[in-house]
C-alpha cells in the first residue's frame, strides 16, 4: 500500500520556545464610590456583629460590584479579606510569582465574592466554629440579612413571608 506524503522543503528549523507569559497586576485597593442606604448600613452592622467576613480579590469585578451595592459607609463595617494583598505576578522581572490567593484565604477561594458567617453555638469537625456562606454571587442587603439570621439559627417560614409582609423569620412586618 502506498501513501502520498508531503514533506516540507527547505532547511529544517528547530522549534522556537514560546515566549513566557508575563503578568504584572500590582495591588490597588478598590475605592467604593456609591453612597450607602440606611438598610445597607444596618445590614453591615449586623454582619459585623455576627462575625461575618467577605473574601474577595481587588481585581474581581463581582467583588467590586458587591462593595458598590453596599456603599462606602456600609463597607466601613464589613470585615473584608483581600485574597491578593501583594498583587498578581507571573514571570514578572523583579517580583516573585504570586498567582494563588494569600494563605489567609486558604479554604475560601472557590468563587468570589464569598460571604462567610459563623453559625451561632455550633462547632465544626475541626473543632472550630461551623460556618455558612454564599459564594460567587452579588447579594442585596436583604439577602445578606437572611444569611445573618440563618447563622443565628432562625428558620425561614414561607407562610409568614407571604402572609405577614415581613421577612419570613419572625412574622412581623419590617
């Protein structure tokens, strides 16, 4: 059996190595510019009192949208954890490679923004406090307040939510 094979003509060349990808993104804290509503400030205070943390990255568009949704006054109360406090660098002259989140974010890097709230009176498998959270979603203040209430052990009552005009956690109208 014969096959037609085309061979390149001319001198053989050694394959040139691909150029290294260089990434240089210095840490630049995001500056929130929107004003906070009274509701956002109230929720931010409740988040702080509950021990909630917001994990994110300065370059994360959804993280910055979450901050803007709460506003600058409310963000003063939020315990924000920056996962890339030293910037992002890869093959950048004069910098060590930093392509993974900081150690403080270990275990909290699935998707940002990531809200984490300790569950009141609970102990996790590792002996630390058990936590609940919401990851990879921008949440309105009302939704964040639900997270705080669930962490306290409050149960959502669908009937109360639809019949009382309240938030579904206490039956009273808010």
